[in-house]
């Protein structure tokens, strides 16, 4: 390729934070109109690099050449004006404003009198959305009424309306369904044809191989290699990412349910608002039941209702065939339930508290004499779990916010293991966790099931569901649309249940 | 303790989890209390160089006595702010409790009974704040702003705006001495130590931090968040009642306007002491040092003969500076 095809040249970029060298002399090029994937374990420096490219951080050393000119971004706005737009993993939209106001935020269209030209903006936004093939989002809808995937589309529309030459996407599919992901890929391909470059960060190999032209691997803040994606394999990428040959394919022995076995948990026609409609299912000890379905299908609401966080409208819950009333998480914990919630930062962690305190949080009453916390008991508990789950931290006294995503997740899992639960609910336990930590989490889950703990696993990642689950419950629109054993399940069937595709196709 | 069968996956990668003991000193150096304490020391050295009276025992006790009420209230306020709440009604409730304890005294009750009753009533009044914040879900700023007015109005209604003089041994709490040490100073230290132990060693104390860090996660971890919030308000109420008795004891008279404007001093002490207004972080020791910084500052103005009006300005500047330093530190951390 000719050098004048290079859109962005990254030269020797370094960045340190107190105690961490996040990026060390990273250099590579991004060409015009290419989809360039960036991979690496959590903590490899992907996010730091993207934040530098989008003007959030200023690098300590090195330079950026954009379209042939050296650029030094003062702030994200400056980067945007130059032509780099970033779509963050945690979407950055104003929830109480409309779609069009978000798309044109900071540069709202004005009419001759200097007032906001709502009509003009509406029409332009409509066109912008239609270019993306989006017809189900009205420009005047409020962001808070949209689904997560629709929000993502709005972010992309916003980036495009800025005439960005380079769009950075950080885990864009983490909350999308397969169908929506396909749509996103179609958009990415059309962007590519228009000469727009895309930097694509993802943990999902299938996606990288489907969409990207080149892949750059980062490890521990250093640049490892850039490869043509078609010339490499997932195995090679993973081994470059972790710096060792990665060949642990996880295999689990199926749990067999004896005919006279009694379920540890039985849910009978449980309903909560519009999100959970008349759901019934059973879980046996030592069994891993996966709860899958699209985001918004009511999976999280269902387990939250079981866990006592939502007040159910009707339905009964039986533990070991005994009817129980669970009206609060406190009660649920007393009854031997545990829940690793989705969103570790929003619902799981106490970020400014220590690893030790995070681990013992749900079990503290049992580590107390009168109301005084037993120092030795607490430290012992924290130490034994940081070592048995191999939580990488400088000390149990470290604040949990400084740990990597995978280790943070293991910290939350440790909190629940300490509680010796009979039933453990895991809501997207490997979301945003790197490959190494992921397989460790799989091992933990498998081990727990072998110990007789009943596991309810919520996951959007079908390979994960297919690897771990004994039984798969698929949710659609608040109810269970299908139940599959591991043998009969595959990605296509699950997706059909999840989307009610068959029915829709037939109507057409 | 039984670890549910994780021994086999413990492949024992050695982790450097035990921080060496010799790093304790550096940890201390980095701690928030240390920076607040150094600020206090620097200030004290400066003042003692400028005025020879400053380090006299008499003056030291004087400063401690002046900060005792603010210090006691700051312990309660710190707990509330750590849960990411705030209480603007402390000054008014102090006034109200002074008046109520004076009434109990004039009814001829035994001082111990007065003490217990006043503390209980204080808890009760503040529990209204707590209930409104948790059950009706009103912003604590608004709830306690309303309560500030209600409590003050009630004291004025009860007394008709006139002070009530107290002839009862309960005044020992404010005016008494143990040896050379004024009783309020002793009380402040007792409250500080109890507060510190509560915050660092007990289950409810830990829950206070958990709620301030992440309310949702706290709830999911089985903590009854509403109870924790009501509890900190009730602790505040008990401490406000104690402060009310101290203040009226010092003067042998309960003023219905006692404690006016104290909420600002108290919040200033908490903030100077390193408690984050976003909640979840802070220590009781820091807060007491924060109160001491304000006390020394006030005292230095008196000793150096600077106008009392400048005191007010200076306290404001120090408060903003403390938050600014905290916020700059936080920014660096991201």
C-alpha cells in the first residue's frame, strides 16, 4: 500500500499513571478506509490508547500524525473537530434529551432568529439515520426511551454527522443482539466504502475475523504485532495477547438429574411488571442453567425478582419444595442465594473500598462477634479467596478500583463464595473480562457446580452458554420462549427462540 | 471456614499480598489523616512563633473547649456525609435539645435521667429526617433544610424567644472540670474514640462506608440501606442532644438561638478533615483534626488581634481550599 493512504500514524506513544506504565512506545499506522481491530487482555492499554486518540488523555511522549499533519489534541472536542470520533463502551448520551439534540449536541442548528431550528434539525437527523438504514428511531424520541442498541446507533449517527474520518468503537457489540450486530457490521462496511476508517476494539474473536482487515495486538502496554486478519487465526491472536500458547478449551461434564431428585429452586408463574411474565422453571443442585435471550428480554429483571430486589406481582418461589417469601436481598442471602450482578462497577463493587472489604461485604455478620468485626477472621477470609481465585492484587488492602476488570469480577465472585451459597446467580459474569480471566471464571463456575451449588447463568455470549450450561432457558419479551438441553442446543436454535424469528418469518 | 471446593484450582501462583510491615510508615505518610494532621501542625507552629501565648496550657484547653461542640457534631455529620447524605439541621436541633433539657431540668429530674431522655429525644427528632430521606425519598439537603427551620421555630415557640436558666447538676457537662480539663473536652475525646471504633471496627460502621460507596451494591450484598441511613441520622441526633446540653451547661442557660449557623462550621470541619462530599470515604480522626484546624485558626486571629470578621472569611477560604485539594487529588487519580 502507498504511504499516502495512511490516515493516522501513531509514533512512539507512551503514557504513565501513578504506579502504572499504561502505554510504552506504541507505534502503528491506520490506513484510510480500513477496519482495524485492536486486541489485548484487560490492562493491555487499549482503552488508554483510544483515550489518547480521542483527546481525553495527553500522551507523555510520542506523536500522532493525522492525514499527514502532526496533531496535539487539547480535548475530545478538538479531536472531534479534527475528524476522530469515539463511541464509548459506556455510552455518553444525555438521557433526557432527544435523539436529534444528542446528535447535534454542541452545534445545534439555529434559524435566522437565532433560535433552535427544530424542524430543520429533525429532517437532517432523519436523513442521517436513514443513511445508516435505521428507520425505527424517531429524531425527537428521548434517549431514555430507547434500547441500548438503539442508543449505540444514535452514537454512530452522531459520529457520522461530525464527518469523522476515523471512528473508534470500544466494545460496540457488548450489548447488541446478533441481528443488531449484523446491522452494525453492515454500517461499518458502508463506512469503509466511503473511506472512513474504523478502530474496532473487541474481545470477541468471531467479530474481529468477520469485520476487520487488520488486527493490532497490544500486551502490557506495548505494541506486539499488526497482522492481516485473513492471514491469522484466533489461536494465534490469543497466544500473542497472552504471550503464551493458549490451548485450554474448556470442557465440562454434563450433570445428570436423577428422576427422584428434588429441585433446589422452583419458580412458579412469577411475574413482575411488564418485564417478567408468568415465568416458571426448576433448577437442580449441581446444575448450571443458562438464562439467555436478548438484552431487554427480562433476564436480569427475572433474577432480580427472585433475589428479592423487585417486589413480585404474583408467583411463588420454592426452595427444596418449601415455599419461601423473598422480600429483600438480605432475606435471599439468609436463604442461601447469592448473586453476582451485571455491571460490576454499577452494582457490584465498592470502588473506593479495599479488596478485603469487597470480599467480605455480604458475609460480614458471620465474621463478627457482637457487632465487632473480627480482624483475623476477616483477613483470613480475604487472603484465602484472593489466593484460591488467584485475584491479582498487590495486597488485600488495595482499593478494588485499581484492579483489572477480570480481577474485579473475581473479587465479586469471591464475595459470594465466602457466603457458601446453595444457589448462585451470575449475571454476565465474563462481560468485558479478558480471555485468561474468563477461562478461570469458567473453572470456578464448573467447580462450584461439581460441589453441588445450583448455578443460574445469565449470558449473552452463546459460546459461553453452550460451553457451560446443562440446560438453556431462552427468554423473549419477559417469558421463557424455549427450553433446550445441551445436546439439542446450538447458536441458531437459541437465536430463533430469542427473537421469535421463525414466527415472524412465517407471517411475512 | 469451608471454601467450597476451590482447592484444586488453587494452582498457587504466589501473590505478594502481604504488605511488608516497614511500608506501614509510607502508608501512614500517604494517608489522608496525615496530610490533615501536617496542616494542623504547620498552622500551630506558625501561630506559636507569632504568639507566645498560643502554647500555654490555658490557651490549649481554651482551644479544645471551643472546638468540643463542633468536634462532637462533626463526628455525626461525617457519618452522614460518608453515606452521601448531609444534615443542615444540626445547629437547630442542638438549640432545641438545649431547650428541652433545660425544661427537663426545671421539672426537677435527676441529671442522669435528663441525659438519657435528651439523647433519646435527639435520636427521635433526627429519625424523622432519616425516615423522610429513606421512605419518602426526599433529598437530604431539602429535608434537613426544612427540619432546620422547624426545630428552630419549635425552640422559639417553647421558650417564647427567651433563654431558660438551668439550676441542675446537668450543667456539669458544659461547665465542669475534671482536674484542669474541661468536661466538654473529655466528652469530645470520648465521642471521637467511640466514633472511630464504630467506623473502623464494627459491622454497622462498615455498612456506612458501603452505602456511601455504592448503594445498589450494598443492597445486593444484603445490607439494609434504609436502616443504615436512618441510623446515622439518629446518631447525629444523640450527639446534637449532647452538644445542646454542653452548650447550655456552659452558660447555665438554654438559649433558643443556640447553635445558629453551626451546621456550616460542622460541615467545614468534616470537609477539611478529608471526608469526600460524594460519600464513601473519610475518617473520624481526620474530622476531629479538621475541627482542630478551625479552632486554631479562630484562636490565632484572637491572639494576633485580627478582626473577628476576618475569621469568618478565613474559615470559608480554608473550607474551599480543602475541597479543592481533594478534588485535584481525585482528578490526578483518574
